[in-house]
C-alpha cells in the first residue's frame, strides 16, 4: 500500500478538524495523487482536475502558507509594481503601492520553496522611498547566491527599482522598457509668501537649532539647503556604488549617467540591462537556464564546469582557493612596489584622481590610510581589479568589498571567499527559513498618498 493510500484511509470518511481553505488544498493535492478527476468542496462547488492542480500549487509545500507568487515551470514570478515604500504590511502590490517588506517576504518564501528553482522579478516601478530600498537590494543579492534571480524591466525599473534590479544575477529589458534614473530627489514646499498673503502667521516653538530645518512655513535657509544637498549627494553615491558593485559597470560610469533613463536597446548598450527580450519570453528563458545550470568558471589558471550543487560547492571552493593564492601573491607584489619605490606617499589629490579614474572611489579612504606611493596606489588598483574579475567569474561579486578590505591578509581573504563559495550553488534546495533574513513582520498599512509623497523617496 502506498503512502498516499494510507493517508487517504486516515483522512477519508473521518471527521477532521481542519481549516476550510487548507482542507481544499489538502484534498486537492491528495486527489491528484489518487487520480481523482474532480473535487467537490464544502460549499458544493466542483473543482476540475486542472483547478485542483492550481489550488494545490497555491500553497508553500513546506510551511503550508499561501504562496504570494505564481510558479511557472519551476520559476517563482514576483510582481514588483507601482511606487515602492518601506513598510506597507502587504505582500503583493496594492493600490499602486508595493512594500519592500512584501518583496522580501516573497523572496523568503521562494528561496525556501523546493519547487522553485529560479526567481523572476517582474518590475514595473518608477521607484520610491530610500528607506528600506538598500536592505531590500541586499536581500535580493543574498538570495541570488542560493537560487538564480533575474529581473526584467516590464516595462520599467527606475530609481529604487533600478537598485533592486541591479542586485539580480541577470537583468532583462523589453523593447519599450525603461531603466536608470540613478539619482535622488528631495522636494521642499515653501508656503511662507502664501501664508503671509492669507494673513496667517505660524510660530514654531522648538528646542534644538536644527529641529525645524526644512519646515514648509518659511523659505529654505542657504545653510540648510547646503546640508540637505550634501546628504542627497551621499545617498546618490551610495546608490551608484551598489549598482556598480552588482554589475560590470564602474562607479564612475554609473555616476556619469547623471540619473538619466534609458529605453530598450539603449539600456543594454549603457550596461544597465544585459539583454533585450520579449516580455513573454523571459520566464521561459530563466526556466531553461535553471534546467541547465552547468557553467564554466575560469579563475587564474583554473577552468572547470559545474553541473550540480555538490560539485558547485567543491569546484567553487577549489577555484576560490586558487584565486585567493593568486590574489595573495598580487597583494604581496603591491606591498613590495610600495616599499621599493623611493617616492613619498602619494598626496590625497593624486589618490582621489587615480581611484576616480579607475571607478574605485570607494577605495580612496583605504588608500590614503595605507600611505602608499603613487606606484603603490596604481599597483593596488590593479590588484583590486583582478580581485573583482576573479570573484565575478565565480559569481561571488557580492563579497568583493569584504575581500578587498582584506587584501593585506591572504588568510582572511581565503576564509571569506571559501565561506561564500561553499554556500554558493545555483540549484541548491534550501529547506531552512534561516537562509535569508527578511523583514516579513506585520505592520500597519500606511496612507498610500503620504508614502508616495515622502520627500526622501528615490
């Protein structure tokens, strides 16, 4: 007797204490295994075999929770539509608003779903608040190290949407899809003249000289405007750095876009998208990719193919170890170059220029602190470039910052790379909810208009 027959014997013609919705799922799944052609639910509604299939697939096979995404040929399709906000309390888009908390909750479900082999971000968003955007992008990057994550501009992923798309393993765009807008905007409303004309005078009693900075009842003072400008410049730099870290673009090339948008083919040419596709083909492309997860990695002198999870971890570990040995040798060469050169330490201006030219402005502070000569800085830049190329070849670009911070400690580099490599495997089934930390907490639904008008949005 099969397990299903034993379950049927225990469940059929017996009183059950089971929630009605879940009972529908349970008996749909059981009925399919037993060859039933239809199911009549508690309300007397007949469900066809195809309908039973849809009901059974709508719930997570491990947690039993309702799936907040559709699974197509092993691909979880996550809708990311409308303006983005930090916390909405809703998993899926609602009333033109999507919550970063909802996106992360869907990712958590998909990465722990054994029937999901790949995750597809179906983007149609103009962006949203800065709050929550960076953590959401980091969550996508973590998930992408476990299962392949692709994003499509269908037909838009701009600003915060671009930040999210950049964190995916691969970025697609339709012929009319729009991407980019890597910048930040803050709006300040000045009602001072209007209130004066209306005979209204507002007095703000406050403690703390900065407490009422940016209030709408008076013109924006020059010093406050300057401080706000510095803050949004820093946010833009952080935004551009994330995009550069997750793509093949240099930081400078991302900054040079000056928050412009690009459509279709132009998005591919500028490097913000990897491929121009028809919107109907993207899911099938990812599904096919998940079936043939073999890949070839070349790091230093090591070339190998990876065909399964265990082999992927072993091969990535071997390649990472070889790469780290090579990178350790490069780091030693950098150190030797800095000691052998008789010049004085390079000035901050020289270091800034060299790093900016190489698209490595994030390394300026480290270079200045190390007191390297000009030759030492140039050698260090070459080493970091080699590190990033090696990690990119092993699909480990997400740890490049951490590895580069340990260039002078080959043992630490090896530990970092090996830890990431052994955790990496595109077709690995994850059954632990601890694989990715998300913010799937239940929160109160904010006012949609207020969230969209948040002056801190991207």
